[in-house]
């Protein structure tokens, strides 16, 4: 007696393999992580901290930053 499974469907309705489903899930997780970091505002503060440290440690090379 054979059991017939149902393939996952993409947004367009195409059948997706188990691998495709896994890759899609990973891609969505990565995109969500990127979007959560975009609006954080921490990156600008961090850049300013690095620039200040470079100016402090090597003022001759990074004075014009």
C-alpha cells in the first residue's frame, strides 16, 4: 500500500522539493535578520566609535576622517 505525499508549493504554485523548502526557510531567516538590523541605528554609532578610536590611536594617519 503506497502512501502519496503532497509536495510543498511555492508562492507561484510550483512544487518544491524538501531541499527547496529548507533553502527557502533559510533565505527568509537571513532576510529577516538583515531587516531587523537595518533600522537599529547601531551601525552608525559603531562607525563613529571606530573612527574616534582610529583618530585617537593613529592621529597622523586618520586626522582627516
